[in-house]
């Protein structure tokens, strides 16, 4: 329902009807609509943090294989954001409005990915493939912020004439270089 209706316009009776139950049953589990959306956001954060960090931790960050890992991460992030776009819109709006419950869900989603990237960047730094003074957590935070912002504004970029394919390639280059310390392979 969040795909077609603003969360502020959702009514308990409409949700109950769509779920094939009664408003009384809804109220047994949730005091109001926002609490139900918060549960969706928390579940999304748990699944997403694990799913996205696995793309980093299970990938190879050396040589040409690192290019494929960077691409899989960007594609996976964009696909995740698209899959959960309606919930993420609410999470971002509620976070911006100061709702700490939604902020916590957003932080939980992005923290695990940030930590996974920081671990890999730190390993690259210790192996001498990154500058010794590079802060892995700061670099990872910048990468995750980039991914989240571009994913959230993907259709705005398309309106400007920037194709999603080009956005993904640009982000993959930035992720690849920042994490691996290498130049992207020729023609990439």
C-alpha cells in the first residue's frame, strides 16, 4: 500500500481490509499505522544489512575480481533500494522529521554495510594498497552515503538524462578505487 498511498493517508481500516482481517485484529498488534510501518522498516533493516554486507564480505577485493565485486555491490544496493523504496521513503522522511525510531532502523541498515566496507578498506590499507593515513570508517561512510543518496534519487538523475546504467558504472568505479586502491580495468 505504501507504493500507492502516502503513509500519512493510510488508515487502519484500509490496511485491515487489504490484509483480510479486521481493524480490531490490527490493533491487537499495533497501536497505530506508524508502528506497523516501523516493524516493516526494522525487518527491512535486518535483512538488508545482512544481504548488503555479504556482498562486501563474500567478494574478492584484489585484482580484476575486485571490479566484479564492486559491480555486484552497486547492483545489489540499487536492487535492494528499489525493492524497499516505499518503506525507505517513509524511513527517510520520518528520520528527517526527527523520529528516532526510524533513525535507528536506518542506522541499523547502513551500519553493517559501512562496517563491512571499513573492514575491507582497513585490510587493503594494512596490505599497503591504501595510504597509511586513510581512515577506513570515514571512507566506508562516504561510500555508503553515496550509494544511498544515488539510489534514493535515481529517478531524478534519469529525469536529467543520466541513465541508471551510467550511474551504476560511475559508482562501481568509485567503490572499486576506494576499496581496492587500484585503477579500474581498462574500458571500465
